[in-house]
């Protein structure tokens, strides 16, 4: 029957015959909630009477109907999930040199979230979200021993903390984790002293037996 778009600071005037009407807000202004339909009547003199406010705020005064829009509630933004931060991984020998050929897996529980093969002279950089991780060396470089699983955590700023070194040499400094591989040759050398002691003991016993036998033989000849 009639429609318009409201303007700031202005009322809107219509000529209506006596009867029953509905005030319907098709589109609310930005930042406001649309009112539900308001029923009103107009008499022969133009007097307005609200017959069903329908849960809204609407006031009739003489020949004027004032309808109040409610401000739309502001939904607070949902807290952002902490973003991924750069974490650097260094695979070195005991001399501190980056070594090539280590196949590394970064795991969360049983899930591998990243993997790479180390390169000589290079650190490897990943973006990791805050959480707990496992440094798993699937394959050691030639001539080196694979480390056992190292557990570490990353915080919201990318800071690394080793939570279980598991008998290895691993150092966290800021957002960097440095893991040292031990030489396989060193492992062999560590076992050599035990072999030497056994051989030396065997030779000593053999020498004693030989000396006793020679002494008995000498006495026998003397008789």
C-alpha cells in the first residue's frame, strides 16, 4: 500500500483512510535489528492505536506512530587459534657440523606432520603450531647412529622446549632444536677396550701355563 526508506532526522507522512494496518520493516538499518510486524489502526480523525506491538517498542501519540529499532548485539570475535611459528632444526655431528642424509620425521602422536632429509651445512625450517611433538630419525646418515625419539614442545611464540631427550644429545635454543648424531665408529671404539682386556687376560694365562710346563720339564731332565 505504501513504502519508503527512512532518512536521518526526518519523519515520514502518509495519508491513510480509517482502518487496520501493519507496519512491516523489510530491511533494518545497518547495525540494527528489524522489528516484527506491528498492527495498528487509524480512526476517522487520524488517531493511531497500536493493536499488537508484537514484542517491539512502538508508541502511538495522536496521529503519530513511533517505532524503535533495537541495536544489533555485537558478537565478540572468537578467540583466534594461535598461528604456526617458524621452528628451525639442525642435525649435526659432534663437531657441530650440519650433516647430510638423515631422514627426519616430526610427529604428533602417531601422525607424521612433516618429514625431510637433512642437507650438509643447512638447517631445516618448519612452521609448527603450539603443541607437543616427537623428533624421529627414521634413517641415520652413513657412518652415524640414529637417535632415539626426542620429545619437545613448541609454544605460541615458537619457543622450543625439550621434554624428553631420551638419552640423546639435543639442545633447544629459542626457536631452534639442535640434535647431535654420534659416529658409528665411536660406538665400535667404545667396545674395543673390553676386547683388549679379554685378549690380554688370555695371553697372561697362556704364558703362566707355558712357564709352569717349562719348569716341570727342566726338573724332569735334571733328575
